[in-house]
C-alpha cells in the first residue's frame, strides 16, 4: 500500500525529509572541501617588459639576491596557469584584457580588465588561473624573484 507524502503524519514527513537531506548531504562534497589546480600550463605566453637587477635592489632597498620584474602574461582562450605558490616570490597581478579566473584551495574568484581586477600574491598564496572565455586574457604581473645565478 502506497502512502503519499501529503497523507503522512507530520512526524513521518519530518523523518522522510531528514532522510532525504541526509542522503543529499552524504553524496555531496563536504563543505569547505579543498580543491587543487592543473599541473601543467596551457596556452600561456609570457613577455618580460622590464627588470630591476639584483644590484639595483640591493643598492636601493638593501635586498640582495633578488630582482623585481614586470611581465605581461597572456592566457589563450581555454588556457591555464598551473598550480603554484609564492612562498619566496611575492607579486601583484592586474588584469588588463579579458578576465582571469583565479583558483585557490578554497574556491575561485574572477578578476576582469573592465574593473582593473587586481590581486596580491603573498607568501601564503597557492593558486592557479583559467581563461574560460573565447578571447585572450592578459595581465601585468609585477613580482620580486630570486636572481638567477
């Protein structure tokens, strides 16, 4: 004999609702689930625009062994920047064409050129970037990196 949900007692409806909620919760990814990014770059081009050499960094701000760079980084449609960290390479990114979708272990955020979308790359930053559009997306990236010997 079948009983419709409407004909159940309030207590039975509550039990059925809780059971469905529990099944949905168990089959879904846990809240705050950590994600990771791609392991390889795709559709990426990098142009060095300017660099302050290690000698200048030491003479002006007393930071030996590091350079400051300004690069233009373009991601082709559907392209990506692989997951990476900035423990020893802080920087600032400003999107100047299209949109970059920045992924981090706790989620994603979109930065658009129309709003001069800008984000920091601090010592605890671990991220990756996608271009999910059908046009190239470009950003200016200024960072401080260890000088190559």
